[in-house]
C-alpha cells in the first residue's frame, strides 16, 4: 500500500497561528509559511511577538480546542485511509496539534517539539533538518511509493521528493516554484487525483 503524506494547516485544519491572531488582534501572527518561506524566520518572529505581548501556551491551547477540520477534510481522511497509509507531515508542534488529531481520526503525526517553561513558550526543537523531505525519503527507503500534498513554501521539498506531489489550494507564489505539479482546489479534486493512482495500482 502506498504512503500519503499530507501537510496539516491549510490542507486539513485552519492555520493555528492565524486563529491566535484573530483571538488577540495581533496582525503579525497572521503570517504563515505562505508569506515567509524560511521556517526559522517565521518562528523566531512568532516567538518575539509572544514575548512582547506575554502570550502564553494556554492561550494557544484554547484556540486549538475550538478549531474544527476544514470542510471535507475528515471525510477525505476517512477515504484516504482506505487506500493509503496516511502520515501528517507538518511544521507544527506536538504540544499544540495532538488534540486536533483526534478530530481527524488520530492519523500518524510527524512534526516538531515546542519548548516552554511555566506556560511561557521559550523555543522549539526541529525533528530534523529539512524534515518534510527526509520523511518522504525515509518512506521511499522502505520501498514505499509516496504521494504528498501541501500548500506552502515549506512543503516544496516534500512535494519535490515525493513520487507524486500535489498542490492543495496553494497560491501562485507557491505553485510557481513547481509549475508542473497537479493542483487541487478542494478535497474532492485531490481525491480524484489520488484515485487515478489507486486505480492504476489495483
């Protein structure tokens, strides 16, 4: 059975940090990996904002607890798990995202770790360098065919490494980096693109 690697935020769930921005009114937290391609630059900015405004991890947990999967995402995951081994490969953090996994049927989650002390977010630890590409390479090393879908700059190496990569509702600034990849604007279209490979493998 093939592996399907999916980005989390923007593909299956709303952007968590944008949810924090809407709760607090802090516009800088609206920026995502669609806006700032270098992930460390983005996270260092977020950490500075959290320190400046004394935002605590509890607030992020409150925002996350109210979030629901994007329209069609849960149904898409249900379908995908019938035809693929599904792995969520994300630049989010276990300390934030694990409660949301239950709303998606608890698929495998590969992401990073957040560092905190007394409720204050102090930093983060990457799972490994270039983690999305390395996840795909790891599955390929086990002789799996890997499909992958994402929407942001930080997904590009995953999509490039995968045997079959797909953009999901990605802006032109991102899709222009890999213009030959198929594009899906919604989960129904992504399912159709994936289903063609399911049929080929049958």
